[in-house]
C-alpha cells in the first residue's frame, strides 16, 4: 500500500481498521492466493494480521528508490504493478503450472471446494463392471495417495 509510505498488509483473518487523514489517497495492490510470498520473499504466515513497513521486508535501498518513483508518478498504482510484475517474472520458474491453474480458477470465481475436486487425483478407468482386479485376492480399492491407501488398509482389518 502507498499513502506516503510503502506498507505491506499481510493476509487478514479478521477486519482491520486503518486510520487515515481526511482526503488522503491510498493506493494498494491485492494479490491472488499464494502470490504475495513470491512478490515479497516472505512466507505469508509471518505477515498474518500485520501492517509492516516495506523496508522491514526488502532492502532499504530498494525501498527508498521505489518510494521515490511512486512519489513522482502520476499513477502510483502503475508503478506498484510494474514492480510486482517484475518480481513475479524473476521468480516465475518457481511457480508451477498447477499453482498457476489453481490461482486462475480461484480468480475466475470457482470455490476452493470446486478447485480441490478438479485437482484431486482421479480413479483409473474400470475394465469391467467390477473393475480390473475384481476377484483377485488381496486387492484393495484405489485411493489416490500412499497415505490414503495405508489408511484404507488400516480400517479394513
């Protein structure tokens, strides 16, 4: 956020009131889930429910140069967007196609439950009405992950 100083607003678990001067303008960027840590280089849980000066997160020289650019710019939001986009582009190799697809689905209005259902592993296709291993001694249902398979084995005993 910019209101004369650069401030990082971490993820909120409750409403946060922000006192400001009458007539003051605030410019801020909102990031899709999982993007903030890539831009700021700090895990999101460390900023949860906090407002932290950007100088506490980034090198002071970089913050000073950015503050000067933002103060002189006619559209402060464009400068902030360009800096965030540059930092994301520099870290793009660490963004997986799956996390990008998840962020895209969430930004498109899909609920977390719908995205989870779309992303979870699918059962392999069945060969017949009773499945490919029907009647084979010791066969277990397909459960997606080794942890789930162990859990199924445990509860079937």
